[in-house]
């Protein structure tokens, strides 16, 4: 039985500049947080590797998602920030391109790859890890124009898309 799945045909659309910003966080506990902060995990610096993994995740977003268009990205930036009050690390990913479709999935895939990398490097210290708050903060470009997450965005995100 045909379910009617198909990629959306974007062939008739004109390329425009597209940007998306996503974020998420991983809660690692007090001991692992201290080790990550001091760059002392046995497997190495989790934040540097997470940023690299996030870039790779954004670049390969279409591979695990069957109907996601493959994208040539102009720019990907993955940033990590400490949230000591929660023993968490926040990961943000900015993706941009000139294309016929948006880069939301690339930004979200970048965040997820970075968070899972931190998990992998941290699990031997603290197996009780939790990833949460993964969301799209901004998307811009195309006929929809600028969309801002209605739950709010931080000042740096607002400045990035202003």
C-alpha cells in the first residue's frame, strides 16, 4: 500500500538566504559538570569535540531523515555555554545557506549531534544524563520571512537575526 510519502518539490522556488538557530541542553550532574568545565574528562575535551560533531551533524542532516532535502550549507556554527546552576551545558547551532528550502533540520541536527557527543564522553562519569529543551529558536528566509520562537529568545539570538 502506497503511503504517499514524498519529498516536497522545491524545483520551482527561487533560492533565498536562509538561517536557522536551534538549542538544547544536557544535564550532567555536579561531578561531570566540574570535569567538563575543567576539560578533565578521561576521553578528552567534550566541548571541542561536541562543536565538531555538531557541525558534522548539521552537514549530514538529510541522511537519517528520509524526506529531508540534502543541503549545501554556507555556514554552521556550534556554541556551548555552561549553566552551572543546573549542572548543564547548553548547545546552540546556527546554520545558513542560500537555497530553496529552510535549514531548520540542519540546525536541530547539529544540536542533537553535539548533545549526544557530550553524552558519549560523559556517560562513564555519570550515567544519569538528561537531554532536554531541544527547540528551534529562529528561522529566517523564504516566503515565511522571520519566525521567532514564541517562548522567547535570548539577546544574542535576537542580535544575530536583527
